[in-house]
């Protein structure tokens, strides 16, 4: 299954949910937020959200800025 | 105690500090502590994926339990991008609604696109955000943003990161006369006296980043800015004396002099 994560194409052996993806990326204890195809995925529903072929994900953090 | 209120929460520090451009997170934290800032801006960016899993996180250094974090939309050139960024920020910060909106219009000057800013502000206010909005020093735009329901109006003093100081105090004065919500100078402050001047004009606070981060000693500059803002605020509250060109008045008594004044000596 092909996903586009932060603009990069990534291959996964599906099916995979958002929580599993987060763990695969070693982001499970990080302060992040995720958007899928333009819609925010609430953190509480990560493990219920199954990813689909071609999904575009944005995974963001807070960084220094003014 | 002299406090100011933004979106229902009261703050004793009138210095709002950005967290960009420091050498590392340790210096960021030391500068924040030296500044006394309670409201700290952060940017929202893509995380690194597949690498740097042990990378430190800004929110571990500046935890939301200790500071009011103000996520910004720096780098956004459309209303849609700014709104999208702040929706993500609200999810990241567990429903936190206080945000800094900026929609830029030009890469060279980073001047705000005020039309797009107004469009974004309308959407964000409707969605329940408390919007502190970066804008030009145009008093009419400031009033329109206040009418939309923004929580604070944040006019520039000069271009972002320029350190040029307050180029148009008269426009700021007009904005301060008209606007009821807090007015915070955002961008352009270069050194402590600039921050003091903003406060002496009657601004409710100053938001700065580069003036501190790009100082030779950022932590010492953070401390200087804290004092400048306190001094400027106190001077504003105290009410300065009127300026009197060609109306010199001595501070010491005119009577009892052991010498005659030049005027009476010339007449003798």
C-alpha cells in the first residue's frame, strides 16, 4: 500500500491503522498532530482509523518560531 | 498588580517571546526565563519521519503546563493555509484556542496580506479560535479585525526580523486610540529602547523574536527587554511631562543665588 507522508511516498504492507503507523515511525510518545487528506484525525481515534491506498498524511510538531 | 487580559486570562508579563533562531533548545529556555515571558510563540511544521526518533521536542523544553503557547502561521501566504495550520495546532495542543494569525503577502518584505488575513480571521473566530492577529499599522484594518472579534491586534513596528524599530509611532497612536482589545506591537523591535517606546505609546505588550535571538548575547538581551518593557509601561502609567520646545524651566530654585544671572549682569 502506498501512502504519502509529509510529501514523501512510503510503502506499507497493509492493512494498517493510524496508531500502527505512528508506532512504525517511532512517534508514539511524541507530541504530534495528524491530518489525512485534509481532515484532522483526533488522537483518540488513531487506532480506529484504517489507512487507504494513496492516503496523504501530514504529521506535524511544534518547532521554534516567532 | 498591573496585569493585562487576553482571551479571559490575565498575564503579568507584557513581553511575548518567539522561540525561533536560537542556537539550541537550552538557549531558548534560558532566554525565555530571562525575559519573564508567559506567552511563547511556536511554529507548526512537518516532523521528520523515519529518522531522529530521539530528537528533542520543543514542547518538552517549554511545556504547555508552564507557558501559554501561541502557535503561529508563519510562512503561510493564503487564508486556507493559515486556517489549516491552526486547526492542526489546536489538535496538537489539546484544544487550545489562542493562536497567532499571520498571512504574508510578499516573501521579500513579509508584509501581511491584510485581505487574506481578514478572510482567515473570520473563519477562525467562527470556529471558536481566540485570534491574536499580526497586521500592518493601518488603523482601518485594525478596526476591521477588532470588529471580526480578534482577541488582540498586533501591528508591525517595522518589517519582521528587520530590527528597524518603530517607524510610524503616529499610526500606532491612532490604532491605540481606537482599539479596545489589547494592542501588541509585533515585529520590528531591534533593541531595548524600541520596546520601551512601544510601551510608552500605550501598547499593551510587545511580541519579539529576532531582537533577542540574534543579539550577541540572547539571554542578556532577553533580560534587557524585560526591563525595557517594565520601564516603558511604568512611564506610560506615570504619564510623561509635556514636551516644551524653547520653554526651559530650571529644576532648582531661582532665588538665593550667590551670583547674578547673565541677564541682570548684562543690564548692570
